[in-house]
C-alpha cells in the first residue's frame, strides 16, 4: 500500500509503498478514503513530542470502509463506512486515561496511508450526511473539544464561553458544537479575518489578542465568561482569571505559548475558580460527540484538501498556523 512515512525528525515525509497490514483477532482493517491533520503530526515530525520513534506513519484522523475483520471481531462490521476513534486503551476511569493510553499515529502507524489496522471497538458508523473529507476531519479534534466543552467545561444553553485561538481545527469544532447547543460564544485570534469568519459561524464577537490590553476590551464590552477554553497557555493565561465569572471554569489542553506564569492565587480562590486540564476523551464521549454532530448536522470546516502524496506540503501549511479549519488528505484508491 501507499503511505506518507515520517522517516526521521525534521525531514520531509516520504511517499512510498509499505507492507500491507492485516488485522489480528480483535482488530479491523479500514481502507481509508480520507485522513486529516492535527498539530500532533507536525510536532512529531519536528521531533518535539514524547516517546518518538521513526519511521512512523503519522495520522490520527481517518474515515473509510472496513475491508477485513479479525477472527474475533464483529463480522457485521465488514463493508461498513466508519470513522476511527484515535484513542486506544482509555481505561475504566472516566476522569483520566490509563497508563496504557495511546493515540493512533504514534506509537501505532496511523492514517496517512491507504489502509490502517485498529481495534474493532474503535470504529463507529460514519455520519451519512458528511462527505469523506468532513468525516475524516472529526475524530481527534472534535473528541478533544467535546470533552473540554461538555465534560470539563459543563456548558449548556446560555453558557457564556470564550474560545481562544480560533481558526485551528479543535477551536472551530468547539465553536460549532457550542453554538449548536445554544451557548453564547466569543473568540480570540491574531487574525481579524479569522474572527470575522468565526462570527459567520455563530460567534457573538471576537477580539484580536495581538492588541495591547486585549483582555480589557472584553472586560469593557462583555459580562465575563462562565467558561474559557484555551490551548496556548503562556503569559497571557493570567488574563483569564480576570475574565472568568465567579465560580467559573478555565479549561486548557495545550501549551504552545509555554509555561503559565504570574497567576494571582487570591483572585483564584476568592472567585472560586476551577482551572482544569483535559486531554482527548473516553469512548463514551466519542460516541456522544458523534451523536451531537448527527443531531445538529454539524459540518466541519475544511481549509484545504491535499493528495496523500503531498502530505508533507500539508504538514508545512499546518506549521504556519494560517489555516482556518481542518487540513485533509485525499487517499488514493489504486493499490
């Protein structure tokens, strides 16, 4: 089969033929129609991720058709159109993943290929109203966003939510999910154009965080936020303490801007705030997320589609941070 292989860090992906995979007893083989990128893939290519190993086929997101099943897998999955839950071995504790938890695309070969083998329990029916490209855009980003919004953030209709860094896949999917349930959503971005596009998708307003004192503009124009969801951390995280309403929650799942500094403990405990970390989600949350998409017919925003042989160009675009929505790979069907 053809795959885009990461041979070593800081080197372009190599489009080449690799050995076909076969499912073991409890696994299925998915012939992929589309895959999607996440920042995780870019960090792995740059050698800036834990437990690296090369060569590796990257890719956590994928959608396709089950074309083989293991001897102990449900034979009724054969020929089904599915999307893949990229989180393996979450464990029995819904509050935190187990020590055996892994993500598709490292250490397991991922979806930047014509086929991928995954546990049978990790495939769910593809929402029929979505195209292959849209379906492939959902798994990791929407699962991460769903847990951040609903499990950790506890948002409901009318909740005032601030989502930072709008434009990337997770942030946009969170915006769409939150709007779908009737939350009042505000955003930040370094791009006025991305803010304008977010408003078209249902955000009430947004502020460019490159403006000095940007958080004071929110304080002057908004009533504060019940939930703030962030993926950057860094020095600016301290501003969220002032923007969060008493009893509110600050949820974060990334640290691209580095360490969180200069938090005022008095404000945190006096306002009785919760600062909550989150990562990925449980199989139950994955199923609930897919159901939310089905119920509200949410369509992921696709920034650009690349052919699999151009997967490295797609990764380089992701590295620029200029995308608005998910970057998707079209998988060739010839073998």
